[in-house]
């Protein structure tokens, strides 16, 4: 467990979606306010807008990766994609479901078809792996950042 994992877990339990929980845990490293990070990551929750596609916890991690390592030159796309794929491989290997797809991680055959968020009740937390997944995503991201220090963004580049 890591400091960022603890922050992400706590944010999820406060009611933030999975993407917001992971991303906001890294707000200081991004040089952004928590409010800014929460807004940027808001639509990625529940598998992107509750469509149950790419896991929001992983989506939040990708947002942080982009902010810290993203290319500003189109020629840098492949390096960014390699970073995302490396983190994805770790996430899939350790998340218990071997997937990046929200509905698969939740054991759903298809999305619910509604944009209405589920109520956060004790039953919700018992049947959802999401609190553990946000912790995992943040833990993996913290380790990745420690092993791969970001290069500060140069203005105008």
C-alpha cells in the first residue's frame, strides 16, 4: 500500500468516482488544485460515463500519466502509448479480473444502460471491487512514477 493508494481509497469512500479518486490522489504532483483534477477526471468514472467500458480507476491513472509524461510533439505518441501499455499490463495482472473493462471487473454481462450513479450503501461496497481497484491503480502509478521520474514540461515545447 502507498500514500497515493490510501488517498485514492479515501476519496472513493467519500463518493468520488473511481477515476476521480485515483487522479485526485496525485493532484500535488500535477501542480493542480483538487477541484481542477476532479473536474478533468469526472467523465471517466464507471467505465467512462457509466458506459462500463475502460475501468475508471485505470482511466484516472492514464490521465495522470498523460499529465506527467504526455507528448507535446506528435512524434512522441509511441512513448506515451508504451507507458500506458506497461501500466495496463501490471494492472490487469494484479486486479483479480485480468481485465481493463469495467463491466468485466464488476461481473456484468452488459452496462446497465442508465447514467444514474449507484447509491453508495454498505451493500454497494460489499459487492464492488472498486475501492480496492482505485487503491491498486494508485499504488501501481506511485511505483511507476518513483521508477520513472517525470521530466518537467518546458513552456513552449
